[in-house]
C-alpha cells in the first residue's frame, strides 16, 4: 500500500503503515531543532569567530624546531629474590634525582654561559624550552625546543657536555666533603665510646655489685616471701577470731589453719605454751565419758529411785565430768585468745618489713636499669663507630669514574618544525566557538518566555485552551490572505476552526454567546486571520453572521475581502452613515462584513460612547452571531470599550512567538475589567508538535487514506462534497504546511 501524502506532497505515516514507520524521532528532538532553527545564526557567528581566532593564533605562532641529546649509563646488575623490589625503588629515585639535576639552574646557567661565549645562532625565544626524560633502558633523553634549529642543536650539545662536567665536579667535591665529614664523625664517636666505658667502670666500682640481676632477684624473692607470710598470719588470725572455744577444744581448727611460713625455724616459748593450752585435755574423750554416764543414769533411773545411793553416786560423777569439760573449754578459749594476740603482734611487724623490702627492690631495679642503659649506649656507639669506619673505607675507594655517562647522541634532530600544530589550533578554535555558540543559544532560550507547548501555555496563563490552529507555510499559499473559501475544505486548518466552532456552539451556554470579540496580547499573533476565518466557519454552519473590524486604528479586515476601508464602523459611530449602509455582503453565504471605516482622530472616544452600546444592541437583534476583531490589549485600551457589551472574548496566543509576560499581562487586565474570557486560541502550532491534537497521523489516516470505488470524495472551494468534486487520495493540500510562519494579522 502506498503512503498517503501531506499538503506538501510528502509521504505521511498514516493509515495502514507499520508501527515502526509511525515512530518519528523528530518529535522527540523537535524542541532542540526549533531552537537551532530560530537562532542558528548565533551558532554560526560564534563558530566563524572561533575559526578566525584559531586561524590568527595558528598563523601568529612561530615555527618551533627540536633537537636532542641522549646520555647512556652502564647498566647495573639487578638484585634477585626479596631485594629486587628495593633495588627497583632505588633505581627510580636515582633516575628522578638525575633528571632534576639535568634541569637544575646550575647546569642550565653553565649551558647559557657557554653559548654566549661561543656566539653564533640566536633564538627568538627568551629561553628555549628544555626537558629531560628517562628513555628506554639506562638512557636519558635531553630535548630542546626553540625557533632556531641551529641554536637548538648547540644548546642540546652543550647541555649534555656541561651536565657530564658538572657531574664529575660534583662527585669530586662530594668525595672530599664526605671524607672530611666522616673523619669528624669518627673522632666524635670514639670520644663518646670512651666516656661511656668510663661511666660503666665508675658505676660498678661505686655500688660494688658484680651482678645486678642476681641481687635484684634475691631482693624480689624476700619481698614476695614477706608478703606471703603477712597474708598467712592475717588468714590464721581471722580463723581463730571466727572460731568458738568448743571448736578449738575439739581440735577442728587445726585442720583449717594455713601452713605457716616462718622466718625462724625454731618455735618460740609462746607457741609451745599455746599448743599446751590447746592440748591440755582430751575434750572428745571427756565428752564421750559424759555421754556414757548420762546414758547409764537414764538406764538405771528406770529401775532405781533418785535418792538411791547408786543413783546419787552416778549423778555426782556426771557433775564432776561436766566440770572437767567446762574447765577444758575455758583453757581452750584462753589458748585461742592468746593465739590471736600473738598473731596480731606478729602482723604488726610485717608492714614495716615489707616497706623496707620494697624500697630495696626499687633501688636494685633502678641500678639495674641504669646499668642496662649504659651497656646499650656502649653497644650503640660501637655500632655507629663501625658503620662510620665502613663508610669512610667505601668513600676512600670511590672513584670519580664510578658513574660514567656516555653521550649516545649529541644535538640530533631534523630541521623540520615540530610545532605549532596549526590544524589542531584552528579546529580547537572552531570547536570552542561552536560550544560557546550552543551555550549562548541555550542560555537565550532559557531566558526566552515564549512557549510552543500548548499545555505549558495553558498552565502559564491559567486559562483553558478552546482550540489550536496549525502552522501554515505561506510559501505554499500564494493567493493573498488566508481564507477558508480559498482552500480545500478538509485541510487541518479548516478542521481546527470547525473544532473551535463546535466547542462554542455545543457548550452549555453556547446559544447565549452570540456577540464575540477576538483579541491578543501583541500584534502579529494571527488574531485577524483567526477572526475572519472563524466568522466564515460560523456562516458555513447556517448562522447569519456579521464580521466587524473594531480596530479603528490599524484594522485590516477590508483587505481580506478586497473591500475599501471607508464607509464602516467609524462612520456609523460618528453618525454620518447608517447601519444598513455600513453592512456589506460577502461572497460567503450568511456572512456580512462591516469594515473599520475611515481612520478617526478619536477612536477611543468613539468606542466608549453611547453610540457603541446602541449599535451592539441593534446588531444582536439582526444577526445570529457577531464577531468583532479588536486591537491587541497591550497596545491600546479600545478593546475593553466593546468587550463590556459582548458575551465573550477569545484570546489568541501564537505558539513560540507570544511572550508569556505580555500575554499574562493582557489576561490579567481582562479579568480586572470583568470581561468574560471564553478560552485561549493557540495559533501557529506546528503539525509535527506531539501536543497538537490534530496530529499528522490521525489527519492522514482519516482524510488521506485511499478511497474505495464506492466512496465519494471531498470537494473544494465551497466546502461541498460529492462525486462531481472528487479529489484523489494523494491530493496536495496547499495550506497545512509543516514549517514557516503561521497566520498573521
């Protein structure tokens, strides 16, 4: 199936096409394309400026030549195993040191002095550019750049030679300085070692102790033993204090006593007396004999009387045995008390002893630490002296030729400029200019408050959109002013107007909205074109319609219908012309016209007078609909003189052209004056705008699909259809263009 065609004879993705063909990436990027299309000259100017600046920079820079010298160092034997990483790090540090020395001020000053003494080639640059890098292997590449190739060669040659001479001189000076420094350090270390040994000798003679470690150990051992004895005495004393006389007499306390640790191995008389007290009688035996006598007394008491001589003798024996037990308990308690007193006396002697032993241990530890410190200091000084002697021996064996640089290449290079990279400079200028142009373009777009998205326009102005008119490319329409009776009846422009008409007539109050005004914020929004064509649309629906040009200053309705300007509204308001004489017939059925009339000197006074109200009341009686083309709101105040007597007002906004600031100002003014706004008319909406409800796809799929043999086709001109006025499916629509300016007043 063939693609249908748009009004510009270009294929439209419409009815019967695949979904992939209907996806137009341009819809997603149209905003940026439109920004570029509107301000492309800014990007071009910035790009051309960047090109000019880049070209000037490239041409103004002198040619730069390059020469180099290469120094080689005999390779060193690499370490293996765990030392390999350390050797690599050391080589890297040596390389950095050598490069820094090559570029140092001392070497470069010697090179400049040598070149001045030799004379010859000169360089336009105050000082050539020079750099030194590590090359492959054990090499160093010394590069020189300047405006004179001969000068660069001489500089590179002198640089290599002066560096080698400077290196040799530095090694000689370094060797002499190192030897002198080491001699001073060795002498100082020998004196320090002698002083340390004298301190050790004096220390041992003063304290007369051969081994500080053994003396300190013995002191610590005595201290620990004294602390243990003190703790044992405390434990034993607390045990006796908590015990009863019966427990002591029964010998139960002996099993709980801790093992004694005594300073003296011989027992004192006090301890012997204590044991005598505790073991003076056999308390368990007495208790046993008492229980036997008590049991015998109870047994005999069952058969004998209490006063029986045998029972009396048994009672006396029980009493005597009880006295012996009480005496044993008394003696055990006296022994317990004596033991407590003795233990407490011994405890009191131990704190002083422990304090003396702690002081002795502290003194021994201090002496031991001082002695160890002196021994460590002696070892450190001896090690330092040995290291200095080794360094001195190594420095003495060091020869100036140990690190020899060989000149592998001296002053090499080609007499061909290596810089500047003029093409890259020019391209950089072009790129920078283009980027700045794009940035400026986006910045200007950000500051621009003109909107082309109908939804954003509706949100910004706070009024509903009653209709949207597509953008019309004037280059496809060359028949003068844009009017419906001069175009095909089923163009997108015509269908949009019919949609606005339906929105008005089918609204709940549509029948009462008969006198309508059309205005805009600023000139150029397409207000007059919409007014004329909307009046034609109302007339085509069978309503008796009058189109009035109420712009007495710059009205142009007469030009649309090729009528003279005179004998119109201004003469009627002045009273020099009757209403019937001012109303003219048009080629469109049911449509009459009243032009603005001769330009009066006082248009505001005419419109605000009583004659305007009378005129409008008369027009309401004679016509079904009267459409007034009023001046822009931000220009003059004439519109409000008429809108006060009308039923509603259309506010025209041109997508992408009308400033929202001016449009908002105009709407606010209308609301303040109390004039009813029927809705917004968004004019000049591109048909490729995805927010436009008459999209290309739906329009093409309905009106441009191929017709079957049984179907009629649309006519043209008067809006009728039938077999006689058939138009092919691929008929070119000369109005509904895709780009270019929309209808303008």
